[in-house]
C-alpha cells in the first residue's frame, strides 16, 4: 500500500521483497489522482525492473519474473543410518 507519504525508499523495498516471493502483486494507492497513479506505476517499473500489468481505480498490478534459483544438491535420504555389522564367517 502506498500512503500519503508517496513512494518512499521503504515502500520500494517492500515492493521489491514482495516481487521476489510473488511474481505478480497488487499495490493499493491512497490519496492520489489518476495521473499520479500512472506516474507511480512507471516509477515502480523503472526502479525495480518490473512491468506494469494493470491499473484499475486505485489498484496497480505489477509483474517481475522470479529469478531462477541455483541448482540444489540432491537431498540426503532421511532416517537412520544403517548400523555397521561385520560379516559373519561360517566354518564348515
């Protein structure tokens, strides 16, 4: 939500964090006219490399693809490790 203070660095940081975890987000803008909301969506896009998707009323929708996660190592099997048991040698 963008309040009366406008697009502050703290608000931009929160939008950036939201875009990292969700590719598509809605932002509600309080107390701005249509031209200000149009300029806000442009500023957000320029500052965060996001694409404006929709502007309906006081809701702005922006999209930024989530960065690909680095390849992860295969997970270790869960559970108990098998105990070492010495081989039995049978004599005839």
